[in-house]
C-alpha cells in the first residue's frame, strides 16, 4: 500500500451509515449538511431552526452530552435541552453500531500504509466540496490541505484534528509540524462541480491555510483555482490566508469573477505575530498583499481574529486602506498558546471581557472610517451573488 492510499484522517462519513443530506433525523429534523474536513460535523434543520451536531473523539477537550465507546457528541442550537440531547442520542446510536468496524479499518489503512509516519503525507480520497450551513446559509468548504505548517498556537483546529490523529494512532507531534497534501483534490473538484449545487465556495484556512509554505511546491490551491476559473458560470469563491504567498496567484485571481480574497490581520505588532503565528507573513506583508490584490481589482476583506494587543486606531487605519470589508471575532481558546497568554503583554488578552471590549472598539473604529463590517462565515454580499445569478 502506497502513501497515495492514505486518506486525510480517514473519512468518518461511514459512521453515519446510509444517512444523507435531505434525509429525516428523528421525527422533526432533516440533515442539511455534512462536513468531514476536520472530523464530523452535521447541520440539521428543524422546528427551532438550525442545529449543529459535532462528533469527535472522546479524548478531545470539548464537552459533550452523549458518549459512545470512542466518540462524544455535542450540539449547538436554539432548541430545548431535552430535544438537543435526544438528537445526539439518536445519532450516537447510529455511530455506536459502526464505530468498531470503522476504526479497525481506518487504523489498518493508516498503520499499514507506506509514509503513514511522515510529517508531510500525500493523501487521496474524501470529498472536495464539504457542504456546510451557517446561520441558515449553505456553502461549500474546500480544503487543499489538512494540517497547517503556519502553526498558529491559538488555532482551534488543533482541538479538532489532534484528537483524531491520536484515535488513528498517528504520530503524536505538535500542531504546526504536520500536513496532509490533497494532491488529487483538483480532479475531485472538477468532477464534483458537474453535479454540485451552485453555492459559494470557501477555501478555508480553518484546518489548513491554503497558502502555507508547502503550497509553493505542491500548488494544490493554485490548481483548484484553475479548475474554478475554467468552470462555466462558476460559483463565487472566498479565500482567506495569513500568507503573502497568495500574491503568486494574483493574476489568476484578478481574472476570476466573484472571487473574494482575505487576509487575517489580528494586530500590527510583528513581535506578537511572530510568537503566535510562526509560519505566517508579517502584518506589514499581509497589509501590502491586500493592497496589491485590491489594486489588481480583486475584492478584498480582512479578518481580525482573535483580538490581540496593539493600537486599535492604527490597525483600523491600515485595514481601511486595503480591505473592502472586515469581519471581527474573538479568541476561541488558547490551546498551545496558553504559556504565552499566561503572562506578559498577552496576559489580559486571554480574558473574554477584554476580547469583547477590544472587538467593540475595533468595530467602532472601522465604522468611523466607513469600512463595512460583517459577522459569520461569509460576507452577505457574496451570498447575494449566488441568489442573484442562480
């Protein structure tokens, strides 16, 4: 068995059996989306609105409401506690009947494959387009890589991906030191676009930055963009990164219609960024990348997340000059960055109250400069492009 036979963290969808999008879940819910890019997340629609159910290994740090032998289930949504638990119990029973066989097969493929112990693995399989739902808006996530060499120590993806690696008995190595390269993804994408609904595509940096250093060699992101650029009536694309390597593709991005390119810039303090985001471009390089993208005619946005120390007015001025819009969010746990937040200049930034106050201050500063703000997974205008042209 070659390293090409490896799949990224093993596809957990078989744990659901025959359950597919559109199928009923219980008496009053319907499966609206499934994302297996960082574990297994389900979106359901029901009488109380949308519900998100996460299925993750029991070794993961997040709490849950229902346990199986190897997995834990939790939910998020505006529904009664009893109803949320009942949904998790229903789905947990489905997982429990399949987890033993799935885990044995997944471990067998992983442990028996050449290259399984490598920090950089060539993997195949899975899906290109993962259907996600956020605030009742459906979109596709596209992940050219799984695992990230940029290694942001506060990244919440490590809380999702590292427990899956442990479950599959892959090497116990730190977040930021491994990556799975999905070299066959462009071919999968080309095939799936033939039948997939025309929804926005988010080239997401959550499980891996699309322009981490290995992209210079592998060019998986570039080849996916070429597929999208050659697709008739392509869906709008949103791409976010922490790397100025995105400029390698500025000419291609400028030729594509309906593309949004964003840069995460949580602070202008280069020392803080070097500490927390060791493989990322400097804040100044990120600002310059946005400037060049905007000058090329690409719609740009900035992501300020998490809130980090630095002059709010200076950051607002810098973003106002290069970003067509900005989205803000707070810290979602310190994870491997805990020692950095324990003392020194980052100490107060770990306080949720400080995060909320800084977000409010940033929102006011950006609004005063006339910069449009948005919250959530996608900018509303990008979603509008689909509704207007579908």
